[in-house]
């Protein structure tokens, strides 16, 4: 009886979060040429500032820089790397890729950013590695970072 309850509760949790029988949705989460972010899959567990702006599920506004882009980029990278449960994967002069682990269920998400200095923009992307739904976690992560950076006057 206890085992049945245990298995049923795990099944319900897995189905609730869309993780049963799931495969990674992003097979190559590295940056593409010309600092293009990876593309979001059709599932709702990804947001990108380079997605179609009419795609309300996936599109998120890029970060608009106040001041010198190169200086803002350095501060942005520092803030991104200092986020809780974040691990640096790859960094260049104009791009960064980190993994972010969710606090409770310990799912790993990929976060990318790219500096577009001439447009005063930082493009951002956050996506779950597995599953279908993220219950808004990736969007919340980037919007929380946006608020932090706005509070120090780094972005608009």
C-alpha cells in the first residue's frame, strides 16, 4: 500500500511537470554564428529575446543598456555569474553561457546572453534541458535578473 502510494505520487509529480518520458529539447545549446542565441523548441519551457516578437510564449524583451555597452556587459556578466545555483559553461568577449539549477527539483536550465553593442542591447535566452513545461521558471529567472540590473541603473 505504501509503495503504491509512493509510485502514484511520483507519477503524478512527473506528469504535472511534464517530465515523464521526456528527452532533452535542445540538442545543441551553444551559440550559433554572429552571436545568435539558440532557437527555442515549440515547447513552452524556453524564452528568447531573439524569438519572433509575435510569439508571446517564447519572446522576452532584450535588455536595453544604459551607458557604455562594453562596461554594461562586464557588469551584466558579473551579475549573471553571481546568481544562485549558476555555473559558468562558456564565456567570450560578447557571449556567455551558464547553467542554472532550480532550487527544489534540481532541474538544469541553460542561460545564454549576447551583447549587441551597436544596438545597446543584451539578448537573453533561458531554456529547460528536459521536459515540456517549466511553469514559467525561465521567464521568471530573466525578469528577476532584469529587475536587479534596472535597480542599479545598468539597463532600462
